[in-house]
């Protein structure tokens, strides 16, 4: 009998970080269980078909009930209806894997916990894989949901320690599974370039209105005026409500031939190829930073959550994380970038030393201990 897996918590492949997590999750499950049947619960199945997500089934949400939840307060009843197609596919021999990412860092974590509880009720195994959890968001209800998972793999040290300190024993420290993502080559002729990724999430997290866009504009101006570096503007999220393309189109490129806006049609693997070819990377998006780190590219992260701090801490690169909420002056990113350039060789050596083992640590034997 084929082992059944249900992967959930996936928003759709227009978020290429989510695509990278899903691709790598599917890949490692097929390596371990070659004949397994994999179902992906997705918020946007059309996106997954467009980017050829290699699942056996992709199931979506009930949009009728989704609209009712948006117009009213969250309820368990609505959630059961929204995710009915997902819940109906859970059997007692299904291993349910919430590819967590940072889903437990936001207020809508309850919708995923509800799927977890339905899995438990049906006698299925319920796993939280490759996750970050904001320690400040762990209240009584979230702690109960976390404690009742059969296994949790925490993708960085901040999350791991927070869970251990709260008495959760079934947690394993790993690296983000997307560090395993293989790049796919595309025609790309730019050389000696900086990969830059940012989007509207920056404005949502900033403390000084408009500061993030000003800082990124000044970074572009500085690179063009004071260095011989080229620039690749790399969109990593292209969702309608959170589009990097929309934000980066506001940058004045001065019609410079040294700047290239990368196509929104590229997949996560293709974007990793482009990011991995850069000399430096400056990014707001966590999985763009993962693509850079795992390609040995010195990276400045404009962080907005625990995951950025945790991953950089694991790699001994915390001083190259500049939180969005700490942006105060128009040249804060420029000054941080100057330090990145000055420390290029030091950072490169750290990455060369740490990344091979870090990639291996994304999946360990304990990660497959589904029978705890």
C-alpha cells in the first residue's frame, strides 16, 4: 500500500518561497518513499499547475465559504467548510505535513491548526515541518496546537529554543528545507551584479512611513554612481496582494543599461540560478536570501521577522541583517551595503565553511520520525 502524504499550508507558487518549500518537500518524500501518493492543499491551485508543482493531487479551498470568512470573524465552522476538500482526503493512514514556513508567525495560524486538529481526530499523523515560530506570538492556544503535533522540525535556532523553553519535546532542529533547492539555468548575460529583492511587505513593517522605498532607491543610486556593479531586480513574490513587481516598478532606474528587471515568469529554481550568479544580494524576502546563502553569495537581509534573524544567527551572519523596523534614515541600507562589500571575503569564507553541512541538516533521520 502506498504511503499517503498530505502537504498543507501552501499558499501557491506565485510566492516562490512557498514554491521552493513545496518542491523540496515533495522531493525528499519521494526520495524516502518512492511509491508514495502526495496531495498538496493549496490556496491557489492554478498557480501550482502553471509552475508544474509535481504533486499527485492539488486541492484548493471552497471560495464561497472563503468569502464569508473574509467578511466576518474567523470561525472553526467556516474553516472546516473552506478546507473541506483537504480534510476529506485525510485518512488514518495519512501523514499530514504542514510545511510551516512562517505560518505560525501570523494571526491566521488558527486555520492551519484547525486542519491539524482534524488530522488528529481522524487518527492521522500530524507533522509541522521546516517552520519558524515567533516566540512573542506563542499564547496558550498556540502552545496547545504546537504540543499536539507528533513532530516539529524548527528551521532555525530562535524557534528551536523558544519551543524547547516552553516544554515541547518533540522538536528537532533542522535547516530550512529550501536550502536543498537545485538551480535551473536560464539565459542570463549580466555579470558582476547585485541581486535586489523587495516588495510591499517592507512598507507594512516599517516604522517610518516611506523609509524602505527611499532606502532601496538610494541603494540603487549609490550602486550606479559609486560602483561598477550591475543590478538585477529579482521579484520573488508576484501575488496580486503582495507583488514585488509592483513595488520595484517604483524604483527610478534612470534608464540605465546596468539594471535588469527579471521576468515574473521564472520559477523558484530559475530565480535561484539568477540570484546564485550574483556577487552580492540585498533582499527583504527570506527565500531569496536562502537562494543566495546556499549559492555562497554575500547577502544583506532587510529582515522583518524571527526567521531572518534565526537563519542568519545559525550561519554566524547576524550583523548582516538590518530589520525593516530599524530603518530610520534614507541611507541606512546604503551604509549596511558598504559594510557587506567591505566584508565580502570574510562572508564568502563563512558561507563556504558552513553551507555544505547546513544544507545536509535540512533533512535528518529525526525529520522522518513520523511514528513518535
